[in-house]
């Protein structure tokens, strides 16, 4: 029996594939390389000692995805595949709705057809919207501020409705906080197309000399130093959370959301200072206007994942900064 990992060549998917293989699972990756590179598969093999099965497929392509279900005996799906740039989703909402929502419907229809009713879904803390106060708990009311976030919220709902209609379904909805860091080997990491939207890839590109300085979006938030506070989590801790969520999904039915965060918030300037200290490199920055749609403070109440999945984070902010930099400096142009 194998685990299908959609988007398994991506940043979080590739780290998760390694954890799965190391735990003895047979892994089948589907990815269309829209935001990843073929070299990732080689590096998963290099780091885990085993090459995962791979199919270059866009999950909206039902005929091709069906062939993957026919070729492998699957017992569960970990679903990462999806577009994830917030700003782009505002400019091209239909592209996001088409890819993320249609792709998931196609995937879930095939899961039904092949009686594969276990899923771990890559959701996001973005579903807590702008109206809740941190720490966020899983039972808070959900809303979103952009089409990317709306696709996460809708997919959570698709899965809840499907599990209500068919009691054999079992699902974990993993609400990630802010994943950063990279595999300690420095061989896989985050490799964004174009100019990075997110904080850590931007910082590492400043450190490597590709960008002149960091713009810090907003210094008048109601936070200790005025800059935005987030719950940064090491991508390897996050990947391990998927493994524990999968194990739980395989032995239960029904749907449960879980926050995957550390439970601790750091400001943008905390991250800049931690990065400079961990790596002995200067990060020039300027304070600029707030970025539309950003909230001041976001961090998890991570007690549910600990209580029900036995999951706890191990890595510190310093570890995250060290590993992000290790990846970027040994791969200044990513996988290219
Ligand atoms: C963003 C998305 C979120 C998505 C997550 C994962 C928004 C509003 N939210 O979260 O939906 O799930 O990425 O990829 O885009 N910052 C700077 N300068 C920069 C970049 C970021 O100061 O160049 C600040 C931000 O204002 C924020 C913090 O750094 O306070 C983290 O930003 P980012 O890494 O983009 O993540 P989020 O906005 O939290």
C-alpha cells in the first residue's frame, strides 16, 4: 500500500516525502512542476535512500490522475498540490479557483472511485481571517481575505461535507502557521518562482546578495516592536506533523482540523535579528507601509496536535534561520 503525495516536489511536500520514506511508507508523488523542479526528486532519493514513484501530472487532468490510481495500490493521500501566492490570487482569482478547487474535486472523485478515503490536507492558518485574536484555536470562526485563502477554506468544507456523506472518510486538515527553514543537509529547501512574497525567502535572498534590502511591512502594529508577529515553524517539524496526522487518519474516521505551529510568536525584527545572529550576516532593511490584508499578530494554540497526535516542535528560531541560510547559500539559484 502506498501514500499518494500531490505536490510532493514542492517545499513542504518534498520534506514530507522524506519523512514518509524514512518511516517505511511507499511514496507516490504527483506534481506538474508548476512551482518546483525535477531535481527535487533526485534529492529526495539522495536524502531518504529510496526513489519515490513519480508522475508528472496536473491533478485537474482526470484521465492522467486516474492512471496513477490504477498503477498503485493507494491507502491515503497527502494533498499539497495548489497555487499559493496570495497577491497573485487577488489579481487572478479564477486561476486559483480553477486549479485549487477543480483539482481537489477531481482528486476526491478518484479517491471515492478507488475507495481511498483517507486524506491529510495542506490547509493554512489563513482560514482564521482577520477577526480572531491569537492564539488561534481550531474551533474559532473561519473567514478569509483573499482568493488563495478562500480555496483553503472551501477545500476544508469539501472534505467535511464528503466525510459527512460517507462515514468511511477520514481526514486531517492541517492549518500551517509560517513554515520556514530547510532540511539540515541543505539539499532541499524553498525555491520560490520570481520575487519571494514571504519573509524568510526574501531575507535569504538579501543575505545572498540577490536583493538589496528587506522591506518591513508595517511598524505600527499593536505588537512589542510594532512589526507583524507570526508563528514560524521549521519545515521538518511540519513534515513530521504530517506523518503523525497520517497515522491518526489511518486508524480513525471523521474530520479533524489541527494547528501546526509552535505556539510562540516572533516579530519581523525578531526574525531579522535571529537571522543575523545565527549566520553572522547583515540584513539591511527599511520600514515601509503595511501590506494590505496582513494582520498584526498570528500564532497558534498548538495544544490539540500535541494532545491528539503526540506532535511537538523541536527546532528553535535559530535553527530555522541557520537551515534556511544553509540551503540558500549552497543553492544560490535554488534548484536551477
Ligand atoms: C502568508 C499569507 C498566508 C499564507 C502564508 C504561507 C498573506 C496575507 N498571508 O502569510 O495566507 O498561508 O503566507 O505562505 O500574504 N513581511 C515583511 N516583508 C516581506 C515579507 C513579509 O515585512 O518582504 C512580513 C509580513 O508583513 C508578516 C511577516 O513578515 O508580518 C510574515 O509574512 P509572510 O512570510 O508573507 O507570511 P504571512 O503573511 O504570515
